[in-house]
């Protein structure tokens, strides 16, 4: 092989399986070879490919970046480059293999491969099969045990951005909760701190190789990015990793789709999905670009891609019209309550802070609750009698989340409508959450963006039974003018209902009770 490569002036490569059979012979140019598709050669998911690459180098160089990339991206047993002298004799043997990492390890700067010391030919001695067996044993040990029952997928979570490590970890914690809600088992995390994401693959080339190795040994088939990535980046990552790729928005849309129960909720989720996917419709293969104009048609006709886009736009128009009619129905019901003189209270706040549990505790009802994000997607109302014997309607709404994707705003339309029409907002927060302040700021930002920051409201710090540092939370409650409550043991609920009655008994804004007075008394967040 070395003599032939020298005589041709081209690199020659062999793909050899573990029985020593040559599966492919590859002839390249003087600088590189181009590997065939080896996607079907993988012996089983989460293991090495079962083939090794042995090829020649003609310019005295060792293993190149392309060699190491192929090693990681394809999961080869190992890669070997033999430097060839001008007379066609072998000189040096360069070998590299994948390096397993520990299960659940957050990848930062760990190299995904090991390059061995060069061996001089012909004295080179290397036990290939023993090395491969040892590597697969290490990979098996590094693979985490399955912990989630009935998990739909197994995934790695990825964060790329300039944020400090603590903020990156916070964002990945929340992404892990979203994944748990979607029944996705998280097997590892990847963090790369860089100012700008790579325009083709988000991650840098070296980090991408690490991701491929981690995914292979963890038996993960899904990558989830904690921020929105472009269609081109999604295709680039999928092409390089041969894995399914999602971003945070898609994950939230999946959760919404699985939890929507009412006709209104299902329509809003479908509309959000269409708005997200429309700009991402693109020609993925030759079949998407074939003309579908029939015989005798004038002009080239529409392409499959154009038809898909037109149908999506038509469906969006129809869904918006349907939602408009539903909104009119909700408005009619609200006006009927107003004419009956029934005050309305709206529960708003971050997702999974216990709004539904609080409404159950106040009204002694059995609204569905679960320790998952977005357990509630459709507004639910219950009638409640306050200590002054007045009746109010309390509405539970879908929870907010930070960096709310624009495509999902429609899914929150009913929540925002209820909030605008409410006489009082109960801003519910999880007093036991380690990122309580950040969640409050996120909700405040959303309320301000929708002109709700001046609305009469009360801060309710729920889940006080789970608080460890009660002194800090009490200080926050005092500073914010909030009230500590527990839906579990009903602590603080009588005081909450009494204060609700007092607030609702006051004259509304514009009736001698100024907005300035309201803001001073009920301090906005």
C-alpha cells in the first residue's frame, strides 16, 4: 500500500473490520482522502463502529485535524496514519483513539481523543483488538444507567454563549426541567463559553467532536440547545453528528402539544408550531425541488416547497380566524360576569410555582396539578367566597417562562386577556426556588411588555412549607410587600383571602383612587 501510494502520489486508505477484512479501499489526492458513508456499519447504538481507518500520509505529517474529526464523528475503532518516504517505504505509524469520559460529566475542555506516541516502522508493535476491547469496556462503564421510566428520548443538553458559568448552569437546570416534562432523559451537559455561536454548527469544531464522543458513550440520540438556533445551524449539527437536534423553543412546543386538552389550546399550539416551522421549510433533498406542475400546465408550476409553504400560510390564516371567534366568546362571558358585579382575580406567575395548587386550596376544588412545567395550559376559573361574603371568580392561567419565544405568545393570549380584565392580579412565586428573584424579574418583564405593570396586584410567595432559609424569604416578602403561603398546609390562606377582600373593596382606578396611590401601596415588582 505504501509503495503504491508513493508511486501514484495519492493517499490510500483502508477501512478494516475487527475480523481483519478490508471493507473499503479509498484513493484520495496527495493531501487527504474522502471516506464513504459508514453510517450502517455501527455494531450497536452507543458503541464504536467496528471498523478502523488505516491510511497513508505522503508529506511526513502526523495525524491531521481531519483524521481526528473523522475518528470522533464516525466513532471509528481507531485511526492510523502511516508516513511514507519518497522511495515508498513506511517510516512512522501514528495512532489515535477515542477517550471515554465519566457519566454525567459536564464537558468543558476535555479532549475527546488520545494521540499515541509515534511508532517507527518496521519495529512498530500495537495490539489493536485488545485496545478496542478495553475502549468498549470503558465506554460501557461510562454509560449512565437508565433512570427515567418510559423516557421518550435520551439527550445531551448544550449551552453556547458568553454568560458566566453560574448563569449557564441555571439555564441548563431549567432546560433539564423542560426535558423532564417532555419525558426526555438527560444523560449529560455540554457548556461552551464563546461570544458568538458558530454560524454553521453553533459549537466549535473541537467541542462538536467532544459532543459526538459523549453522545456515543452515553447512548444519547438527541441534542437539545438551550437557545433558538437557525435552520442552517440545525441542519449543520445534524449532518455532523448524525443525531436529532432540537432547540428550546421546539422543546416547549412539544410540551404544549402533548398537554393541550381544550380545542382552544390545541389550535393555539398548532398555530405556534406553524409559525415556528414556516420559515424553516427548506429543500432538504432532490424530491423537495421536483416540479409538480401537471401535463399541459402553463409554466413550470409550483415546487413541492412552495406548496408546503402556501398550505402552511392558509392554515395559519384559518386558525387565526377561529381563535378570533373564540376570543369574542371569552369576551362575552367576561362582560356577563362584570354585569353581574362579580369581581375577577387572576393568578399569574412563572411556570410550576403552584398556581393551580393554590386555586385548589382556596376553592377546595381538584384542578389537575403536577410537579412539571406547563402542567396548566388552559385558563381555569373557580368561584370563591371571601371573608366579607363577596363572591369573586379566580382564574388559573398558564405559567410564564423567561426568554419566552415569540412563536408562543399566541398560546398566552387567553392568559393575557384574563389578566387585563381582572380586578386584581395575584402574582404567585415559588418561595423555595433558588432562582426566585430571577423568576420574579422575568414575570415582571412580561407584564410590563403587555402594559400590566400598573395593574392592582398582590405578591404571593407560595410553597413556604418547602423553604429552608425562612429568614431570607421573610425579608423578601417584607421588602416586596408579599405574603407567605402554603397550598399544602394552608398556611397564610386566611390572611390572603382577607387581604383580597380589602383590595377588591377599594374604589377602582379613576374613581378618586389614583394609579400613583396603587403603585405606592402595592409595590410593583
